[in-house]
C-alpha cells in the first residue's frame, strides 16, 4: 500500500513545483512595469529640460544607455519666450505643474523656489541615491536649502547654481579710467558713486549713458529679484511658515524692509537710470547702460544681441560693512525633479545621480562651451576651484557659499504682484511700511489659498 502511494506523492510534488514556476513566470511578465522592485524589459524615461538643446545631453544619455541597455531616455527642451515675456517664470511654472500633475513627464527642470509648492507631487530621492546629510556635504548651502525638505529628504537634483551678478561694460569702465571694477562696485554706496560718475546726459537732458539699472521697476527685467536680494542682505526674513496652513507666507513688510527697498529708489533720485529708456537688457546690449544686474545666464542673450559687446561680471554689491555671517546674495537656479507619477521613479533618480557626478558635470560644461558662449556654474563645493576664472560665471562661484535660497512657493505670483505693487508707489519715489504690507497681503492672499 505504501509503495503505491510513493509515485503519487512524487507526481503531486512535481505538479506543485510546476504551478509555482508558471506563476513566477507570469508575475515576471506582467508585473515588470511596477516601481516596487527592479523592472525588466525596456524602461522609458521622459526628461524635459529647459535651457539646453538636445545636442547637449545626447552624448551623456547615450553613454548612460550603453551602460544600461534596458533604459531609454527621451530628452526634450521646453520652449517658451523668455525675451519679451516679463513673467516667463510664472508661465513656465504653470506648464511644469500641469505636466507633473497629469503624469506626462518623469523628470522635469523647475526653479528652485517652486519645490516647496510642488513637494506633495514629487518623488523624493531614495536613501541609497542621496540623503539630506549627503546633500549638505556636497552642495553649496543655498542648493542644499532648496532641494531638501524639513525631514531630510532630497527632492531636487541640481546641475548648476546661479544668481544675480553685476554685468559691467569693459569699454565704458576703461574710458572712465576705472582700473579696478571690483573695488568700484564693492558695496552699494560705492556703486552709487560709480554709477553717478558713469552716467552721461544729452544736451536736452535725456539719458545718453545710464549708470546702472536701479531705481525703476517698470523697465528693469530682474527688479523683483534685485529687491529680494537687497532684503536678503539686510537680514530681513522674506518668507515664514504660516502656522495655520504650514505653507510659506510673505513676511518682508517692516520698517527695515521699507528702508532697504528705498535704497533701490535712491538711484532714481540721482538720475543714474530712467524709466523712459528701453528695458535694461536691451540698453546694456546697445552700450547705453554701464552696469546691469541680472542672472549670469543673461550673458548668452547679450552676446546674441551684440556679439561685439565687451563685458564681464562681478559679484553683486553688498551693504556697507556687511556682516560676513549673513547671507549676502540671492540664489536663482534650476533643478531637476521626479514626478510622483513617474512610472520608474527609482530609475529616474539613479540617472539623475549619475548626471550630477563631477565627471558628467564637466562633460556638460565642455559641450555647452562648444555650443554657446558660457556654461553652467557647478553646484558642488568640491568643484569650486575648477571655475574660479570661468567666463561670466566666476562671480557666481565666488558668491555661491554665501547665497540664500527662499522657498517662494509660487514665483509667478511673487513676480507679478511685487512688480505691480511697487509700480504703484514708484512715482512718489519710495515706499512705506504700510505700502509693503499691502503688497505682502496681496501675495499671501494669492499663494496661501492654493
């Protein structure tokens, strides 16, 4: 009796094993697209960049795909008009938010100030890719501040750092016998004197050569950022955390804030700039403006507009007697983020980690210089020495350690409301604390309800 049962038991055992194998094979086939484990088959990652053409990233993408044959990365450069649209950041922000929300993108480049708002829709870096502690060790303080949440999760992958710099016309400075431009612009008081000395008027009193793009909001492209930078230098908290909603809210309205912004309007009183001129970028490109405050990447536009223009950049002026312990500069840069709806978020992050390593950043910079007049300023502290004399971005590298990142939540609202509010008070030549309170209330009413 027992001898007859033996073969039956063996057959039953073999049958069970067969069923298990079949189930495993089916699971492998149909579950390979989930993000819970390591997927098999082709992994397609949709990557939307901003400034760089596809040709910049193609060699790096090919290199990564050669090392990871099952991964296919499609890179697309986002397109929008940043020349004539004064609120281009707000326009692109809306587009980026929509793409992240509807899951049509895996990786997309966003402005550092938007991360606080986008946080619920983003997929944070896995701990084996990047931790907050590692980010703090690797990156300049403003970069770390921008990409890391309060609980230490990294939500952004930076390839650059940027901020406002002081462009100066080398020909104008040479004609004025200014041999040390950095000393002539070391702080706002000295810069005011230099700007006044460089300003030239026509016989009818109209502006022939403006000293610096300070004093008017209307035709100064980066006026909101300039004013935020000045508030940062004065150690005025631009935003705080709203206790009721946990969202960031504007908090710059104070007597000190008004005094700081009125320093901006002092340049108007000394007639070193005119609201009747063309916008400041066009004026600098045409040689009608001696000094321009703008992000470093604006150098590309200036060279496109006037290839013969001789200019360079310097760090932004600081307050006289500035405390080196206080952040002196405002950061303004872009980072890559991964959508929470990405099909392969872990694989997307693995690619971004590789792309942000020194070897790949050097390759990106090299290719950029082959295609255009300037490249990115590296966000990593361990690479600072490599760009200390780099065209147009050496000033960024010098400023980066003492930059400050503010989570403005919705930059489009900030830019539009800040500019519109200050325009209303420009004619009277300055603002009061009450004026700033009005602008602050408008910003908060628009951002906190979202």
